[in-house]
């Protein structure tokens, strides 16, 4: 697995980071690819935002990923088809109290839909911070208190032979 790159989309205090990895034929054939990925340096190191990686002197000043990589497993994720994923976020949008931050979510969601529309996949795997209580060992402190929402979404783009990792959060 090789890191291709990262793109960031932000609006207000909400944003997503999409990290892409190229896969070789052996990795593509691995039915446990995502489970293996979650326990790899590719997840724990390569998915860190570029801004944080470059600021090696102050890395403790940044929020970490909310999920404890040693405690989450593929079984903690829900698997969605593309339309079900979009419905999940439409429901999340409809059921959340937004105040002035509503437009920021819409901006990011619309850009996320463009990303999904350009990808070729059968399923995505999603985990949400909201599925766990504050004391869960699957969440890191203080990040679990600070992030209002946090989604980790992973899929394999079969047309490009890429693994895509999207971390979408609001802090």
C-alpha cells in the first residue's frame, strides 16, 4: 500500500480529510483489507493531516483521530451501499440541531457527494463517534469531548485500485 495523497475540504469548524492509497493486486484480493489497514501505520501515521505531519515540533497541539486504533475493529463499522450512505448523512443532517453551522455541513456534504460520485465501489464502511458513550475505550480523550461529530469512512475504489479513507469532523 502506497500513500497517493490527501485532500482537505473545510467550511467553518467542519471539515473532512480524504487520504488515498494505491493498492497492489495482493492487497486488492485481501478480504480483510480494511481490518488489516486499521491496525497499520498507513492508518495511524499516513492519515494524519499533512499540516500536522509538517509541524513536527508541535504535534501535541493538534487534535488526534477520535478513534483509538488499538480498540476499534472492522466489526465496529457499519457497511453501506452508496445510496444508503447518502441517506445516512441526509438523516444526520435532518436530525441535528445546527444553528448557524448548517450551511457549513451542506457545503462539505455536497463536495463529499462529488467524491463519492467519482468513485467506483460496492460498499463503504462507516463508524461514528456518536455510536459510543463518552467512557468507551474505543474513543480517545480529550478528542471525544471536543469533536461534536466525527465519522470515519473507508472504501475501496475498484476502478482506481485505491483505498480511500475519509475522516469527517466538527470541532
